[in-house]
C-alpha cells in the first residue's frame, strides 16, 4: 500500500469525489481518497426510484439513529447515509437545487468573506451540465447533469395549478433567475440513470497515476506533529495503517463523521474529550455543535387514479410493466423519484424570501414507516403524499462521540422543534397543504385524506400529528461550522481554526441551511474548496 501523498481526502461522498478530481487534475500532486464504504456498482444505485430499495438496507447505507427526540414525543429518527463511493449522492433523492441567493449573501455578510451568491455562482455553473435551461445563470459541460423528471401525471399538474391559483407564482426554473415559486423538479439524472458525485467526478479520472482510491478503509484519527496535521490512521483489511500527507488532510466524511474523527483526534470540547480519556490536541468547543436538519411532515391522501407508486405494489403486473419500460427505454416511474413537483413559498408576506417548501409525492405510507419497528413502504390503495418543511430551521442539535472506540457510531440529537418558530412555520406549511388538497383542481383527484383525516384540524391536533410522524429529509449540516466566532470550527477558507494542514470541506461547514436540498450546494462548496487549496498551494 502506498502511504505517502500530498493530499489526503477522507470520505468519497458528494464533496470528496470533487476534491479528488480537482486536486489531482493538474498532475502536480498525489492524492489519496479514503472511503469507509464500498463499491456503488449495484443495479438499484443507478435506478432513480431504487432509493426506496436502499434506505433501510445496510449494504447501501450506514444506519444511524438520533437519540430520543423531545420534540418528537421521545421517538428516535432514522438517518441513513450513503455507504459507498459517491456517499449520500448515491442514495439520495437526486433533487437538483442551488438555493436562495440571499442566503449565501447572509453567509458573506456575517463575516464569511468570499461566500456570497456572486462568489458561489461560478462554482454552481462549473459543476453543472444543464442543457435546455435558457438563462445566463445556467451552464453546460459540467460533471453533474441536470434535467427535468420524465413523469407528467395529472395529479402533480393539479398540485401546481392549484398552488398557482392560491397565489404561489409559477416558475419554469427555480435554479435560474428566481428561486421561489411552484413547478416541476429538476434532478441530477441523465437518460434515466442517477448521476452521483462518483459518476460525475471520480470515475472519469480513476486511471490517473497520481490518484489513489481506497475503499473499506474507515479513518480512525488524524495524525499530528504539534498543531500540524501530518496524515491519518485508517483500518483496512483487518490491519491499522498510517497514511502521510505532505501538504493537507481534508475531512469530507459528512456532518456525522467529521466531528467523530476530529474528537477522536483530540480536537473538540476539552471536557467531552476528557470524559473519554482523549488528550486535547486543540480545544474547539464548536466541533459537533450547530447540527441542523429539515424535519419533513406530510398529509396522506387516497386518490382515484391508479398512477401512483402504491399501485406498483398493489398490482404486481403494474410493477412488472414499469420495470420493463425502464429496462427497454429508461422511461416511466422507475426513471424518476417519487417527488414530482415542489413549491417554495413564504410563510408570511413579511419574510424576505420563501421559507417553506411544499411538495407532492406519488406515494402514501402510514405514519412512521421509517421507524424502529419498520413498516410497509406504501399504503394498500392508490395514494399520494403532500409534504412540507421549514427551509431555514432555527432548531439546533449536536453530534458527538460516545467513546474513544472508533468502531462506535457517534450519538446524535437533532432537537427537532426545539425552537418555537419551526413549529409555527411548519404548522403554516401544513395549513397551506390542506388548502391545496381542498382546492377544486386537486379535489377532483382526492377521495379522502387517509392520514390523519380532515377532521383532525385544530392547531394542537396537527402539531401532535407532526411530532408523531415527522421524518428527516436527509439534510443534516453544520457540525463544523464556518465563521469567526467562538463556536466556529473552520475559517472562510475552510481551514480548521488554530491548526495547520487541516480543512473540512462538505456540508458540515454550512453555518446555516442554504437551500431546500443540500447535495448541489455541497458539490459547489467542494469546487470552491478545491480552488482555495490549489490557490494556497501556488501562493505557498
């Protein structure tokens, strides 16, 4: 095994694949990309609707659970994360969203120089291949393909038309000149196949002589010489190995594992490290704090058209027909995800930009199907779900190690609904979904609200329902937050405060939630981070 490199990137997910590509691109530097998971060469990884086959299968995902959540009636919430090359970009919903430009300007204005919308737009354009989108803000030729979904069903169309009639403007491109509005979703799907970060960035360059990719090699800790990171320790094929980094170590293992690696390496809150017998290399109390996620809640509806994903399970011949359609032409329900359209709208006219996401899914499932007790994936009738979340939640949680054993998962508390504003905004989102469901354009498809039922209509009843049935949207961020304050972990060039030769580059560094979906902002952050590293190498 080769053990000496210029750069070591930990984690081959949405960000890590980008970094491996860009840092090895000029041929000057040797790069190691180290991944704890394995191969992504599985049929269901590439099939867009295959996400439903993967989320509860340890072959594809790391199965994490939060601690019992006080705001969710003491329930644990399931947080699956991608366990393969491409990371969670290999198991996510593939929804392609850049986010609200004003959010990035807020990052810049809060002290993170170089992170405004005008700074980020070149990287959003660099990563994308979006033919057919006529806007000066869109681009072609990048590694990640962007396209509209292939399904255009009458119920999703009625959702859009009803939302427009209720005052939400229609948008043809929410990644173009305006982020808010209602319309069909865009996806990182090409010709009916998922385009993960591994597909776009890693596989095209795997044969580079200066790039080494290791899988099944979890990082146990960072190695230091004083306050300079000099490499990492990994477990691989039953043995412990040390890899040396002549220039930098970059953590891109995601918002759950990055804090774990830092704390196991002696970087974090001194009292927490002391409890686990870990010596302090550098005190950084913000490590693992600022954990933020979208809490998705929804109403379910029985509908009068057999065009939903539920119908693929109810009548097996329908499922067989869709599979054949996909295998022959890469068309049909398997060639897209369950979510067809969404709306970004304001919870109140006084807020400066859209802060609620509403969406329609072509399936319904009873209560918490992703619970500890498991459950059937869909209802036994033709059904849809109307879901929502507050785009910019104020509730904050944390993730920390539970021992000094690198084989143990960290413990996570999301603290969903711990901030009263999140409850109030989500309630408004649910009310807006009810308005859409009862609109004449939607009502012609809806037989009944199957869960919880239109008779559950008081604020208290809806809030209780949200707490009983809410799920993660798989968008955790923020646990190695960027900034200059006492709880910040990295500076605006993504260098870990107080240390040399160590950066964090992925969604962990987001100080606040930038968008309804986090994969594309993560890839753009990695593009920007790689440019910073190469610029610093030239300057140095």
